[in-house]
């Protein structure tokens, strides 16, 4: 259970390193942090802690639906997107579930936890980790992530559509996880929410955790047909979102301007980081359309685990990728795009470490 995703600063705290000293590149949150004013909203949300939340989350769903341009009956909030991934596998209990890999590991874990077999659909490294033609898998469920974690690649619109059409034809429920879609530039951003009418078995996941950098709040939602929302809602434990998070979520759903500003900043921050990474001969990085970059260690001297340990000694966390299906062991790591001065600190540490290698 412990430490299977990024953001695990707790292991460093155990070693006596204080939170202020830690620079966490292992978790991919909005580098601008939460929107200004959020603390006042949280304080207001404290009052909600003395009441049970509205079991139907009417206000929260209304706010999310308004932001998405869909009916509230098509929105189901959850205790983070991770919670909803497990809800979906518990509902479908697929014998076989296709997963476009390498990707967020929780899909595979959820499928197996509900007794299913994972059918990996490889996104090939030699193809820049972009998807090929839709495969025939004999699965009941498909998970894909757009933009994909850990590669940072956005699915080309037509290819995504082809996979969704193929799922529709085969009666497969398709889950498109858009946890990082808010960070993708306007001309590349294609949310599958716009296709809900066309594909009745489509489920789209979104994460407020990521978009607004509030991972401790635990807040995500899915958008799907009214039937799917009602069936999934029917097996969800009561009050999956606490009252304070629900109130904050209502406010966050209205922060569209903040997301636009975030996208503009991420583009600039990512470009700066990318250019500097290109100058490090020890690394080959995957072009990213998201707020993180996947890096491959080019030479034989450094493995990802040893590099992560060397950085941790300097208070910097990166995400090693050994647990991602389809990535060569001990070669890959993922870093978040953070603010320029923080990116600088990582780059300085990398240069220092590689300079001392051998
Ligand atoms: C692709 C993807 N989906 C979902 C999640 C979980 O997000 P949440 O904090 O909303 O549960 C993550 C977290 O790393 C992720 O990378």
C-alpha cells in the first residue's frame, strides 16, 4: 500500500528531512498551486464538517456540470479519481480488461483486485508512445489515459475516436482518464466529454486533485450517461466526498480563468525545462504535452533507482517507473513540470550528479 504512487514525501519525513526542504517532482500537480482564495473557501468548508454531506451532492454536481456543459445527471463525484477507477471495476467485474500501457498503474491494480485479467495494449516506445490502430482484445473494459501518464503524450484526436468507435462496436466500456487534460494547450485539448452522446458506454474521468493542486482534499468526478452514473452511484459507499471537499469543489469548478492561466504558465515552464534537459547527454526525454516529462537514462552508468536515491539525498523526489508495465526496468523516471526556480534546482542537482558519475 505504501508509496506506490508519486508524492510520497512521508518516507523522507521519516528520515528527518523537513517538508520545507523537500522538492517533490514525483507528483504531477498544477505547478501554480491552488487558486488564490482557496484557503478562505476551506475555512468556510469547515462548517460543513458538522453536517452529513448532501448524499446526492446536488450543488457540487451542478457546478461541475455547468463547467463541463453537461447535465448534472451525467456527473458522479468521488473521493479522488483513484476511488472512481476502483468503483468502475467493481461495477463491471471484467473477466478481461484492456489497458493501453505504459500508463497509470491503478487501472491494472483495480482490474486484478476485482478478479480480472489485464490485456496490455502497448504504446510503443519506437512510435513515441503514440497509439497504433485499435486492437481486438476480447475485453469488456478498456482503460486509456489522455494525456497519458507517464509519457505525457496526448492521443491524436482521430486515433482516439477510432478506438472509441471500435469499443462501441464490440460493446466494450471505454474509460478515458483525463486527469491531466486541464494542463493541455487549447489547440491540442480534446476532451472525450463531447462524445458522451455518441458513445453510451463511454466514461470520462477528471481529477480536481491535479487541476487545482489539492491532493489531500481527494476530489475527482466522472462524466458518463445518466444510466451509468445512476448504476455506479448505486454501488458507491454513502458520502464518498466529505462535506468540506464538496464545498471546495463547488468553488473550484468555477475557476476556469485560473486553469487558463495555469495552461499558459505550464507551456512556458515546460519549454524552459525541456530545453535544459536536452543539454544533458545522459538523458533522452519524451516530448510532452502535459505537466510532466518522461526521461530515459541513456548511458550505462546511472540507473533510475540510483539516480532517485542521489536526488533524495538532496531533498528532491522523482518518480522512478519500474512499476509501469511496458517500460524497460531501471531506465525511466518521470518529473513534474514545476516553477522555473524549482526546475533550476533539479537541473543543477542532475548536472552535479551526472558530473560526478563514474
Ligand atoms: C492518470 C491518473 N488518474 C488518476 C489519478 C488519481 O488522481 P486523484 O488524486 O484524483 O485520485 C492519478 C494520480 O496520479 C493519475 O496519474
